[in-house]
């Protein structure tokens, strides 16, 4: 809901030169919190980890209008990252607990469809609320939506067997809690492909303005709606034909999509690139998640998912930070940033071939 409006909001605060930090600071704390959320998910339980992530969303959404300075904004972006650092880790581990192995890809596809529906409707709704009622109302609305998800969690049961009580030892993190070598390959692919997403989150709002697309959330909606239809098919196909075989197609389509966006001269090609990008995301996301769960030790699924999510956060964070440095508010530089994304997507394809 809030991402498309954050660059212009930061500009209104006087921080136009720091747009690359909007996403990168968020992903920094998300990545740093993954080892803790992974360990908690494997010891304390899946439900507490999910609840922490949602509570952060609720509280931070209420604070954005209050801490309305550049420093306050970036402080909140740092703290807001804990939401993504906790909620998806607990959710994916929970799903892996309740779904049969042979249906894993399909189930993760369904989860991805749910997320895509939220992420497709959120940007358009957020931009509409910001335009009609102001950014403060948009922030408050995001907290209300997060509150609804807490009510849903209240009706779910814990799936972790032999839970441990929360203690100070939960915060003691070893290297083994940060890195699970069994999921190295999907983590590398995740990092290389999510670099594009970081760049998209950072640059698309300004590129939308340049192409005179009034609603900055429309690109994200085109992208995510196109991913919805492919997710269920891709998840089921990866169960049948294998994770790598699906990722060959997904990484190549991602490279094509980023190239189309880089060369887009008008809204038609801009949205065409969004659709192609959405297809790539719809293939890659559930397949990488399922591949990670395949390789993980069932006793350490939280840790394995944390490792993969750390790779995701590094990819998104670097994509946001580097694309922001390349862009520096010069619209012609956006093409360079997006072509770099295409190159890294093709690198992921080459990595899959080499490590087969």
C-alpha cells in the first residue's frame, strides 16, 4: 500500500537524494532479523514469529505520520523491516508443516497467489488513498489492514512439536543459525533474481511519473496480476518436472522483462514489461521456495527458510541501493539500472546450468 508513494513522500520531507535507502534500510533489518526469526520458528514456534511480524506492521504504520522528518522516516524504515524479517519466515515454515511433500510446489503457489492479490491491490489502493485523503490516511489504513491479519492468526493452531519456552538463549546466534549450506543453490538464485525487485521498488514510481502514468501503483498491479495466473501452474509444474527446469524459463523471462522495461518509450511497453516481469516472478518465487523446503532438514526448516530469506533481502537491498546510486534523479540512468538487472537474471540462468 505505501511503497509507490514513499519516494514522493521522502521528497516532500527534503530527502530526494536518498531514495535508494527507502528499500535498502528496510531489507537491512529484515535480513539481520532472519537468523533470529528462523531460530525462534524452530524452537518457540511458528505462530509467535508470525505475530511479531504483524505487530510491527501495525505499530509502524501508526508512527509514520508522527515521526515526519528525514531521520524519523529512515528510523521507521529500519524498524519496519522486522515485519518482513519475521512474518514470511514463520508462514513458510508453517505451510511446510501442514502440506504433503508431493503438493509442496502447488501449495506454495497458492500462498504466492494470496500474496500477489494483496500486493497487486495494495499499491493501487494506497496511491488512491494518498491522492484522495493524504499520505497520513494511507499510513493509518495500512495499519488497519495488518490488524485484520492478526485476527486471522488468532484462529490458527501452532504446528511445531516439542516447543521450547522463550529465553535469552533464543537471541544467541551462531553461524549455523545464519547459513544453512543445504540450501545454497536456491539462495544464490534468489539473490540474483530479487536484485531486479529492489530496483523496481526504488525506480518505478519516478519512471511512472516520467511516462505520465498518474497512479504510481499501476505498474505493480499489472506485474502482480500477471503473476497470479502463472503461480498455480508453475507450482504444480515444478512438482512434476522439477525445480531447476522451471527456473531455467523463469530466469530467462526475467531477463527479457527487465530489458523491455529498460527500453520502454511509452506506457504500453512499460506495462508490457510489467506483465512479462510478473510471469517471471510467478515462476521463480514458488519454485525457489519449494526447492528450499525440498533440500532443508525438516528439523531445521526455520533456519533453512531464514537462509533463503537472507539471500532475498540481500538481493532486494542491493538492488534498491545500487539502482538508487545509478539513478541519482537522472531519468536516463534508469535504463542502465534495469539492464544491470537483466544481466544478473541471465547470470542466475548460467549458474543453474553450471551447478546442475
